[in-house]
C-alpha cells in the first residue's frame, strides 16, 4: 500500500465516521424533542363533558299509543394530575 492510498483511505474513514456521528446526533435531538413534547401533553388537565341521551318507551294498554320520553344526562369529568407511583420488585 502506498502512502497516498493509505491517506485516501484514512480520509474516507474520517468522513464516514463524521457522517455517522452527525446522524446519531440528529437522531438524539429528535428523540429528545419528542420526549419533551410528550411530557407537555401528559401534564395538561382538561374538563370533559359527556352527554348521553336515554330514551324510554311506554305503551298504554287501552289506547295502544306509544309515548317516547327522552332524558338528557350530563356527566362532567375533571382530570387532575397526581404524583407518580413507584413500584419495587422486592419483597
């Protein structure tokens, strides 16, 4: 192997190493950004309102008319943040 070919191969390895390091750094930054945005969404609390319609049907025997009665039920759920719970595998 000549000194020129050795220097070319060494330069090629340097470029390859720098490229791999750059990709790894970018992937690490992307992962950190995703993890940071996931924590922001998990800590937000919102009030949720659920509305359900319940319909009851009654029939009178003599007149054979059907009456439909609708009830509206509203449920409000408020989400609060609690402290994390640690578990241990020990006894």
